[in-house]
C-alpha cells in the first residue's frame, strides 16, 4: 500500500483473468473494473492473462473488483 498525494491509501494488485483472448476482451475487463468507485487504474495484459489494478481500499474491496470481472464474463482470481 502507498499513500497518494491526497492522503488516501492506494493498493496495487495483479489479478489472473481467464478467457481474455482479444482486444475487445481486454477493454471489457478494464471497463468493468474502472466503473467501480475508488479505482485509479486498470491495465489488462492479454498475453499474460492478467490485469493490474490500482485502487483505494477504503472505497472498493478486492472482492468487488473480482466480482466486477466475473460479471463481465471472465474468471478472475488473485
């Protein structure tokens, strides 16, 4: 965890995502995560089957992020 210039705490996590095979999938995963409150960034990497997420744990939980990815139609785990 790191502290942002605003004084809020930020966490960075890399999640494994199954089923992400194309640019459209990548954008769907990123959009699903970025729609949540407290998300600073989400960068999906198709080749690795992962998404890197920076977020504020006071506003959104890891479970919320995982659920958003699953609701977008992909399997996700830490």
